[in-house]
C-alpha cells in the first residue's frame, strides 16, 4: 500500500481555467487528476445538445484538454477521473480514444460509469411506485413529468473505484457527486471498506474542498484578497491523502495563490447546508468534527473527521422547462444619472402594460448603485453613471420576445445621455427549473464498462 | 461599543436553489463567541429585511470558529428562473459583512 497519494483538482466547473490541468500534471508530483464539470443546469444543457446531435451531450472542450495532457499523464502514471461524460459518457470515452489514437498512443484503458441517466426510465420507475416527491415542497413529480428535460441520479465514489480496479487509466462518468471524484482514489488505493465511515467522511470533505478548484487556493478569498500573491498563475488544490484518513490540502510549489486555514475554511463552508449532516451516496459527513492545523507553509492538515452510516436513497436531480426570461441593459450618465434610469424604467413598464403583455415578474436593478446589496448599500453621491438592468420572466415566448423590442426605442424616445445598447435585442432564454428528489438505492444500478486501445 | 462585522469575520456565500448559504468565519478564533452571541438568526433576518422572503437558519461550527447561515427564499426563485444579477447569492457574504454589532466591552 502507498504511504500517501496526491490527488489534484484540474477543473472546478465547466468553463474553468483551461491551463490548470497541465500545470497540475507537469509542475510537481501527483497520482490522480480530478475534473468536475457538472452543475445542476449543465445536465439539462447537455441533454439539449444530445437531442440535436446524438454524438454530443458531454463536456466537449475536455477532449482537446485531455489530448494535450494525456502523454504526460501516461508517462507519469497519473490517472484521470472526471464527470465530464455528462449525459453521454460513452460518446465522451469514444472521443477520448479517438484523440489518443490520433496522437499515437498505443495502450489506454478507459472506464465508463453510466446508469445515472434515468430520463427515459421515469415512467417505468413511477409505475413501480417511485413518486419522486420534491424534497423541498413534497409535491408529486406528476405535475411536471411531461416537461422533464433531464433526470440524473447522483452516484458516488464506488462505481469509480470499480473502474479503477479494472485497470482504468481514465474514468469517465455521468452524474457523479463532485466529492466522489476525489474520494474514489482513496478507497481504491487504501482499500477502505464500505463502512469505514470516518475515513469515507474525511475523503468526502477533502472532495468538497477540491470541488471548486481555485476557490480553495486563494480565489474569491474574502478575508484578505489583496494579500493573495500571483493569482494570474494560481495553483489549483492538491489533496494529500493518507491511509488513516488524514488529509493535507496544498498546491504545487512555484504556483500563485494561497493555501491557509482561512482559504480552506471559506471553501469548507461553501454551499454546505446543515454542517452536521452533509449527505453523499457513501456517508453522512459531520463538518463540526473537522480539526484544521497548519502543516508548514502552504499546507493545511485536516484530522478528526467523523462520519455516520449512509442513507438508503440516492438524490435525483431533474430539470424541466418553466417559461422564458430576457434581460437587457442601458447605461445612463451624469447629470441626474439615477433619476434618468428610474424615469426610463417607468416609461418602459408603462409601454409594456399598454401592449397588454403579461409577465410573472419584472425586475429592475440599478447596477453601480445597489443591484446586489439592495437597501444595505449606501447611496453614492453623485451617481456618475448607472446601468439600468431590466429583466422579465413569463410563460409565453412571444411576450418575453416583445419585451426585447422595447429597449432600443428608449434611447431616442426617453431620457438623454444614454448609451450601451451594442448587444442588440435580448433573445428569450428558456428557464430550466429543478426538481430535487430521492430514489431508493436498489431501484438503480451503476454500470461500469471498459473500452481500450 | 460598536464593531463592524467585517473587522472580525470573513465570509463566503453561494446558492442551493432559492436559498443563500453564507459561511461566516471569525478572523481570529477567539472572536467566535462574539459571532455566536450577536449574529443570531433574528439579527440576520432583520438585517437583510425584504431581501430574504423566508426564514433564516443558523448552524454552529465551533471547531472552525464559524457559523453557517441558510437564507431561504432570497434568490428570486433561484437557478435560471432568477432575474437577479446575483442569482447565485455570491455577494450576500459581502453584504452580511456590512453588519454592525453593538457589543458589551467584556465579551
């Protein structure tokens, strides 16, 4: 058994810094590279892409990225684990194998985890008695079942572990929890058992620290952002994991950014809900048991983590179409910038009303004044410039589209010293709403397949 | 004595559906009791006022010198439904640090 393994975060979301994976693989020793691509809204976007082209539905920009680092990964024995397979992990694996062939790689084993995508099985699962009740409202999914655009079970680390046991150099999954990507190599390397609750919880929390990439290493750092060096060259987080469940968070030497107890704490608390009860497919982790200590420069040690037995359900994230929105902006300047923006908003709303358009909501913000902090913000005096930002949401495409045609006319038929409509008419975008639910673990089965060169 | 929360704490926020999650962390762990005593659910609810439609929940993490808050109904429906610039509640942490606390000298 290895004495320690080093797991590196390569991407924290779909759209993250494209240079990060190469830095992680080449600027120091690592054993695993994990790349998290999936936010809730991502699955629905990928389903849409797959409907248009059955060969798509995964994080397409990951392919050139993997092609770039693959020779180095194989030479250095770095395994890649990613949920970038989205709603089409097999097509994603196929694209990676094509890339590998193209650059002359002779031997490569790709493990594929599927079974999470239950969109086509919903009717069957419902007739088996699964109501998919909304976890927040308790409603039966029947009310939106005909509008579903995606439905995915959150699998955890164990299917990835199985793929690693079958020799995978790269593991491609669909909807796997962000934390499972990091936990899997620990289970695999140290042969942690399904009821090693404390160790599973420690690995899960390490995964939580890693899942937003640079947000653990000095990015978006509220305590003292001016003191963070070299953000232009930020090093993404690396987890050093030990067989007893001790975790050290660090980053490569020579990279920018910062690892301190403060940067780690900010990420620890990010979007966790109830800290006593952080539920994943493997375990219930208790964040109130975490002990952090400094472990030399740029190293933070985590010990003491406790976990409790897992639940007997998986979380399911479903998405459904729920109307349209459009947002547009205009910029007003001194003199009387804010008064002009307010007058324009009043005129616009009157015109929308006269046209008989109906919306669920019209929202007006004054960007530069109080768009984010509302009544908590002190009023600047004078307001030199302000961006009027108006958004609408409604059930009918036509109304939302018509709103977009009412913005430009304000420039010549409203208050003066106005500019900034270069973007053209805003197009309605579809609202994707979410339906969180639970499903018994025995109702779905992850499936692991191997493809290789 | 009045103190500004930003002088004794740092914070990060994000979303879960229509709920904002704010982690509030004592800059110096010895100030955690001040956060615990003064930054209550009631205080946070009244501070944000109309920005938070639902209830405020607070969880304690003395091991990290931190509190975690859930502000329900604060994101205009959340996700792609929200018309807010800050639809993911990313700047609520900074907004919370605007808070001032009136504390007893002895704490």
